[in-house]
C-alpha cells in the first residue's frame, strides 16, 4: 500500500542482500533496527536520519549525494514500457528485458 513505510518491505529483503560494503537509502529507511541489522551483516548504512529524530545520525553526505545516479538509472529503465509495466510474468524473462534495456541505454 502507498502508506506503508519503505523499511517494512526492506525487512523481507534483508536476508537476501548480497555482500556489499555500503547500502545507500533515503530517509524512508531510517530505523534503528534496520541500521543494526545492516551492521550485523557487515554493511555500513548511508541513510540520513528523519527530521523528527531527536539525535542526529552521521552518514557520508558525499556518498549520499551520488545516490542520484541510481535514481537516474531507474528512471531511464522506466522509459522502456515493457520494464515499467512489467509485461513479463516470468522472472527470468523480466530480468533479461532489464538487461537488454540497460545495455541499450549504456551504449546510447
């Protein structure tokens, strides 16, 4: 639903995260339990604190500003109607459509 916070969905995906050094997220992922779970997996969170937070959270601001590259990439992928509306029901076919779109976007 639209009113559900982002980190609720992140709880389901937490166990399947790959081994990475950093996780960049927006304020919607700011929760103490989420930060602790990431640290337990050896992942450093780069998530700014919510404005209502009483104690500010330190994060790498320079790294966070470069997060827009990821947002731009998803925006370009959504220009491909097949990817944006997810015509393909089979996960393998959908992933191959994303890979094809990414290759074309990279070379253009």
